[in-house]
């Protein structure tokens, strides 16, 4: 069934594991998350990024994904990722998302607090969960590009001020990961993470989960990262499978299945390292 994100995160806090958000670009990729999550009994978040909802697709995509998620035997959350726009969030609420991210990280702190509180006012009466972001994560996610110069790790005092003014269900923090393909090995700032965990009980979210070695992920999860977002690895894996199928002269559906099989393996690896396999 479809559930809000706060239910999944509360269980992850209580039973000491991390929930994974898998971002989808097409229904075939979603089928892979859902079947793998069911097979390994893991609660998951289906993330819908800005690329997936472009060109007026928010309502039709949500209708299809809601139907798929609702059929799952396991708890699944349908989450709108990296929205910067309250009007788009209104559309997402009408379309039936159970969780949304208001990414105010490009705004000055006072404005980020204001827009996040505004979005909370829209979501709370409907029981929809809210994720916010502090610091700026570098890299490329669909049309969102944050250069190394624009990026900055989260500031401890900013987090303290934010959480004393806003009560969100999850907080994305920039601690050294990046969106998209890494040019060099990512260096997570574990010292900063330890300080963050010391100043807030809000479940923290690690974005840019693709390409982070399992050892670093395990350490971050052990220190209290309660949600991991993964996108790029899956879309590249899916395309690799489809491409191999095209080269082999397969039918379109056989190409999709090759793509899904690769995504299944990537999803399973994240479910295992997060400790969420077997928790649903
Ligand atoms: O919000 C989406 C995630 O942060 C995904 O990042 O594409 O680098 O895995 P990624
Ligand atoms: Zn992200």
C-alpha cells in the first residue's frame, strides 16, 4: 500500500536501518524497484524527479505510479523529488503524492524557512510528508545544475536555526556527496555528519547516492543517515541493458527486461547495504 514517508522513517529510526529512495525515469525502472523490494521484503520510497514530471506529466505519471504502488504488498511511499516550486507541489498533492521535497537550498536561509513552512501548511492537513534541504549539493540532476563554486556543505549553525523554526519529516544535508556521475571518489564529511546528528533528531537524507562505495554508505548509515537517494546508477544500468538488447536485435520488451534485470541487481545491493531488506 501507499504510505507517507514519515511512517517509513519512524520505523527505520526504531529498528535501526536506512530507507532507500529509488528515483524513476520510466515505468520499467519502477517495476524493477517494486518487484525487487517485494522479493526482499524491503520498504522503499519511489522518487519522482523533476525530469520525470516535465512537460505536464505530473498527473498522468502519479496516476500510474499510485496504481503500481498501491498494488504492492509492502509499504511504498510516492515522493516528489527536488521541487523548488509551491505551485508544482500543489499539483503533486492533487495528483496523490504521499511525500514531497521542497528544495529551498538555492534560497537564502530566511526564504528557505519561509517557503518550507508554507509547503508544510499545504501538506500537513493531507498527511503528506515533507523533506527540506540545507547546504547545496553539487552536480547534475536532470535540469538542475549546481557547480562546484555554487555548492557548499551544510553549516551547523544554519541547521540549528532551521530546525528551531521548521519541523520537517526529513532533512537533506550537503555533506560531500554529489548528484550524477562522480569525477573523483566522493569524500563524505563524517565529522560534519557526527555534529549534525548531535544537533537534530530530524532524520537526515544523503542525496547523490550513486557511486558512493558501500563502506562509506555503511559508515554514514551507522552514524545516523536515515534515508539514501539513488538515481543515476539505475538509469545508466537500465540504458546499458536496453542498449545490449538493441545490439542483439531483441524485441523492445526483451530490451526492457534486460534493463530491468540490471536495475534489480543495483536495487538489491542498496537494500542490503541499507539494512532495509527483510524489514517490511
Ligand atoms: O534526489 C536524487 C538523488 O539525490 C539521486 O542522486 O542521481 O547521484 O544517485 P544520484
Ligand atoms: Zn537529490
